[in-house]
C-alpha cells in the first residue's frame, strides 16, 4: 500500500511539473507584434500631400496639466504617408497605448485628427488639410 501511495505522489508531481514546464514554454514563445501608426495626408480633393509636416501630441484624457509623453514629428514621403514606430511608447502587458492628436501642416494649410492607438497593430489615420 505504501508503494502505491508513493507512485501516486510521483505521478502527481510529474503532472504538475509537466503543466508548469508547458506553460513556461508556451509563454516564452509569445512574440510581440509591432505597434505602428501610418498617417496619410491629403488635400480636400483627395490628392496625397508629399513633404507635409506631421506632428503627434498626446490628447489628455483626465488632467489637462499632464506632461505629454509623446511628442514626435516627421514629414510625409513621396506617397503622402508618414510612419511612426509606436513600440518605444508601448510595453507588453500595458493596457492601451495613447490617444493622439495628429496635426499636419503644409504651406499654411493645416488639419488634425484624433486617433486611439491600439497595441500591437498597424494603426492608420487620414488627415485632410485645408
């Protein structure tokens, strides 16, 4: 009877070890997908604008005195697109990334759009300048 009891304990610990090892291996295989933002800037007629200045600013959600953690800018390429790598602002496990105001400027014309950045996705927004 004692040997049967010892066998059951070994089986129990073996199963526990297998479950823990499996969960460790599965969690270590997780690969974080990139979090990016693609901004298309266009005139009111739909024509894409190359060399437009695009600026990102955090939209405060609760306190208007909070210091912006994202303040980034670039220019659109020849296809009227600007690209931002949001991974530097997002860490795995974080809930949400940010709500951003996207401003676009081109020779006195301006436009803006607000977007909520979703983690580990290719986020896209179109900004019309007038």
